[in-house]
């Protein structure tokens, strides 16, 4: 291509040796004709320019108040006066120095592990965390600068200009260059000149201590072609907490996927909670009811479509069909004037909601409906469950979703009979109606049992205030909860909604009666899996009937003895609900009452989506093959959820039916639901993935958190259908198979090796696998109750990925020697101490440590803790006065107490969901059962018959070597 004879004023032509063509440079700015301005303008409808990543908070001065050490003569005698060892006593300064074995310091002290040569990977530069996209930071995650992307050439025919061409005369220059036929690319280079690849480094895990900080790193970025999106919005890819994939590059063929042995699955939490304190942005809502969908595949318009024919039509990014742009797509109905197409939310955001018109409704929007089935047997009354539940419902009447004043409620008390309550509108007292026929359940009154919350508020408040006293003299053992659930289904079936069942004893009467079957002889055998499946077919068949009627069931279980969680949890599993377990509940203990009341109150106040269905669409050639989570599969690709609870996870396995030809693929999840205030909406989540034919690129783009979420669901499924041992083997065998392929196909290693090669982005996957096989839901042993295992399975298959990681791999903090800024308020809230590796080697006899997994918190107190520490934290004179067990920390008037309390509070709020972990104080020389429970969370240690992390790596290495 020859240099043109005439250029627009202020521009010059320069020869680019890499692309072998002229590049035209604006002399005033130094940018080429297609280069994006460094500070692009954005539409005015909520799409704001990205801000620079927040700077790390400055470290507090060492003289900051509250940094206290706790020396004693005993410690001085034990560690000597040199102060040279980690955690040793400094005789000169009369204090314990900072621990010198934090992960960041260890990283510097460890010798560099041998590196492998990785064919096809050009960038071997060592790095921490995940590699960033070449040429710019990762796209689409909060707090990061957007990738700069040039737009396609300007096409006329619609109102407005793309945001990248506003100002600076760039639109005029683009048109001039188009007229000169310059700056255009051949068809096969429409998405850029070079195929971008993830940088990757191979590491050896043998002998290397894992850096647990990497568990919080984002997944590898989606390296899609630079102008794949029609706008340069930083929100064109979803946050991984909404949707992520086990690999962020899609293989071109199923045979390549099979060869790689990597799983291909989608992990979604489409209705996740919004937390402004974490920088979460509200989901944008398209309010004009203009919904553009593909006529063939029914995909929704999104940032990755292509406008053709002068902008009058758009080409679907999934099936390639050309569709007409709706007439009102470029019209502002509110202002009554033409609108800027490029500012539309569905073209700028990967996660967006549409307000659905009437054709998306089978019937008028249903009201929120809550039917409470409350066990009032002797055990329920004596434990205080009934009184706590009634008080929580009473205090939550103003927070239950009721924006349009249509919410309906009903209360059924259940023992050996069913007790209905007539709540006549306008009345101040409720009347009780008793039904003793449990085989043919009927409603004793056609009305005033399910009532409008506002209209019957006075009678409802009166009933809740005296519900526990009404059954105070009950001597009934067992409940007819199955019959109560049937009655509640009859009551709300025509509306749909939620049945919330609270039971403190095993349902032994009426429909769905159960018997205790926790046979200790079966524990640790292949028959143990029978205890993890429903004992009575009633619960699964009833759950399916509930799903058909748009009814969800939530179970709250309180029994101090066997409850058969495996049977009762079938109800939430197939109706999109959740199971909550409170073993040994006793409301006389403030910790028990506060935990239940907090979680129950959050559940009642939670906004829910009603009458929901989820459908996932993908580029032609990609097929959905299996589904995991709490829902009912209505057809081959439609998931039915009577209600969509916040922060539940779903896993969908994918397969490739045909070879993929394009440079990238698109996967889109659509959730059709009714909001709590009666508005039908469609939440759409879209993300694009590049296509690759390289196994090395597949491994470089693998997401270790998403892979572990997938393996967790598969392991639980295997444990329930076969045996716990098979579930554990599934995890280890899948891990070993992946690393075998990586060693043989990606690295240059051959034959048996003393090293275990993994890609840098998967270096913590073996640690997560070790934690999973040692988790209470799968671990080997004969001392684990079936109820605890079954409840663990409920959590493992529903927790969102970030919560699941901490549930499998707990966090471990040192508190007595934490940095000065830990426990204080920083830019993003309370600053937590550095996370430690999960090994008892980090425990010190004089120390204070926190171990937590999102469900429980353990405050470990060393038996040589000095009196000053005990006084500052527990307000007690000495270690001997401290009692272990469930504990509420006092809030004392000293800086150290305030910092520890702040860390505990922050940890309780750290993850999404309603859970409020108990805090247990564990004395290192007392209460063996509690001590063993806390130590079982240190998954890098050897325990009972379970291997240590180092031994687990050796097992995996031997499998990789074929020995």
C-alpha cells in the first residue's frame, strides 16, 4: 500500500512494520485514526466513565494506639532473650515482635520453584495472581480501567453517534479516511490483526507452600476480539459473581475439549444480592418495554450484536440471523424525542433487566404469599423455637415485601393435629380451628385463613404475641408436618408463593411420616449413602406438585436429635428453596436465639422473584447437557423456580454439538420473573468468550473457582447416588486427569517426574480439592452424623462461588500479632489481617487466632495466653476463668477489643447470604470435641485417616505419573 498523496490537515502517515501498512497519526494527540481516546465520553444514562483502581490504604504509623503485645516471664523463659525466632520474645523491647511468617514474607523467603518450558506460550514473566490482558487491564470487572476498543466504521441510518466518536473531530476524520478507502481491514481480520492469548507460567507444587491470597483473585479475563462489542462500556462483560465459566476460552471442537479433560460448565447466580458497600451497582432497568429479540433463537439484543444495513437491522451474535431494529429503539418515549442508540442500557451492560409487556404474562402478577407451618410440639415449645419464631415474624411484618399492599400470610400450628387461625379483616383477635384428620387433609374454612397482611394486621399481631403461650402445656411428641405442608399447599396453590416450615422434631405422624434411621453400623460403609437420600417418596413427589403450582418450600430444622435432613431437604431442592439447620437449638442461649432470629428475619425481608423460569442460550453448536442446583427441570433447557431466592448458585454443563467457526461465542442467561411488587421482568446476563484451538490456551484460561464449583456439585451427586468414597475419588481423579493432560500436552515434560506441574492460574485447585475431600460432606470417618452430612450437601450445591470457596477452604487469621491497621476502618471498610495457611504449625501457645468458614467461627486461645490479652478481649482476669463454647465477645473500652470485635463483625458480613456464623471460643487444652472440630478446618494438616495437603499432592503426582 503506497502512501497517499494528500492527507487531512494535522495528520501524517507512518509505516507500521508489524501490520505492514500505513498508520495515520493525529499530530496533536499522537493517536492513530482508530485509536480510542484515553478518556472516552460515555452516555448520560447511568454509564459512567471508569475510575482508576483505588489506591491501597496507607499503612498506619507504628505508634498507632491499639497495637499491643502480650509478654510474660513464661514466654521469655521459653523463647529466650535473643528474639531471633518467629514469634519470639524480645527481651530488649519487652514485647512479642510481629510474626515473620506472613504469606507475603514467606513468598520472598522461599526459593524459586523450578520452571517448566511451556510450548506456545510467549510470556514467561513471573507474576502474582492472574495474568492481565495484553495491551491493557482486564475488562469488565469493578475497579479496573476498561480495555480500549475501536469501533467498527461509522454507518449512517440511525440517531446519535457511538460514544467513542463524540468530540475531538474524530468522526470527521473517520469519514475522510473511509472516503480514501484507508483504515479498512480484510474480512478475515475484522476483529483485529493478532489473536490474543493468556500469558501462562507453569509451576511445581511439590514442596511449595500455597499462597492462599490467590483464592480472591479474579478469573482469567475473556480475551475477546477488540471490537466484538458495539460500545466500549466497561460493563459489557458481567462480574463473575453473576456468571462465570470453567474456562474463559471456548474450544473449537468437542474432541479438543475431550482431549483437554477440562470441564465445560457455566456457574451462575443470576439473582445475587446488591451490596453498595462492596461497590456493587444496581442492575440497569430498561423501562420503555422495547425488547429486541432474535426471531429464530430468541436471544435478547446485547453488547455483542452487529448492526447492518445502515443500522436498520441487527445481526444476532448467536445464530447469525438478521433482525429488524424495533421502531422505538431510537426513540425516547418519556421525552418524546429521538434518543441516542449508543446510550441504551442493553448495548452497554452485560447484566440488564427489561420490564416485560403483557405478552410475557400467563396470568396477572401474583402477590407475595407466605404460609408458615410452625411445629408446636413439646420439644419445640421447650426449646424456645416457637417463641423466637413468632417474635421474629412479628418484628418483620414491616420488612416483608409488601410494596403494593397485596402480600398475603397464613399461620398453621402443627403437632398431632393441625391448628388453623382465622384472621378476619378488621378483627383484633384470631380464632383457632383444629383439624385432627391427617390422612384426608382439608381446610376448615374457605376464607380468613390466608389473609391480606395489612387488612388483618391487628389479629395477626395478637396471634403472634401469644402463640407460644397457647401451646405451653403441650405434651405431644412428634409432628404431622407432612400433613401441614399438604394443607398449606391447598391454601396457597392458586396463588403460589412460599411455605416456610419450622420443625423441632422428626415428622412421625400423618402424611410423609418418617422413622429414625441413623444406624451407626452404616456409617463409614458403602451403604452410608442410603442415609443421604430421602426415605419416603412423599417428599419428592410433593415437591414436584408444589413446583407446578409455583410454590417454594423453605425448611428450618431445630431438632437436637435425628431429624432426617436428607428427606426433608428434598422439598427445597425441587422447589428452589433452602434448608437451614440449627442442631441443639436452645433459645435460652442468646447466641442461638440471635443467630436464628437474624437469619429468619433476613429471609423474610429478602426480595424474591416469583413465578420464575431460567433459560440459557448460546452460540449455535453449544448445547446444555446437565443441570445442578435447587430447581425443577421442566424441559430439556428450561429451569422452573417458583421463587428465585437471592444468592443461590446453579451449575449448567455444556457440550459442543458442532465445530465453532467464529472468533468468539456468546452465552446468555435469561430469568423471567415477577418482582415482589407485581412487575414482570426479564433479567438478562450475557458474556462473550473467545474461541481457541489450542490446549495450552484452554489451560491458561481455566478458572479454578468455577472448576471447583462444578466438581463440588458432581462429587455430591456421586456421593448420594453411589458412595462417599466414590464422591471423593471423583474429585481426585478429575484433578489428576487434568494435570496429566497438562503435563503431557502442554509442558515439555515426559515420563515420570518428581514434580507436579500445574499452570499458574490453577495452582490452588489441588488445595481446594484437598479441602473438599476432607470436608464434612465427603470426608472419611464413622463419627459424622447423617444430618450434618446431608445439610453440608445442601450448602455445597447452593452457595455462591465466593462463599463456597471459604466453606471448603476456611480463612485463618492471627489476631494477637496482627498488623497495626488490621481491625481499623480503611477505604473499603474494616481491614482484615493477612490470611494464613491452614496448618496447626501457625498456632502458638500464647496466641489468639480466628478460623472461619462462613458457617462457623472459632476463636482459638492458646493455653499460655497472657492475662493482659485475656483481660483485653474477654474481660476476665486469667485464662483459667475463660469458658469455651458458643460465645458473645464483650465490647470493651480498649483498642484491641474494638479491633477484634470489628474483625468478627466484618467476617460475619463478608459474604453474600443470610447466614450469621456462631462464634465458638476454643481453649487449646480443653474440650476435646470442640478442639477437634476447630482443628478439622485446618485442611493442610493430617487428621484421622485423611492425608495432609503434602501427602495429597503426592497422591495426585503418582496418578499423574501413572504409578
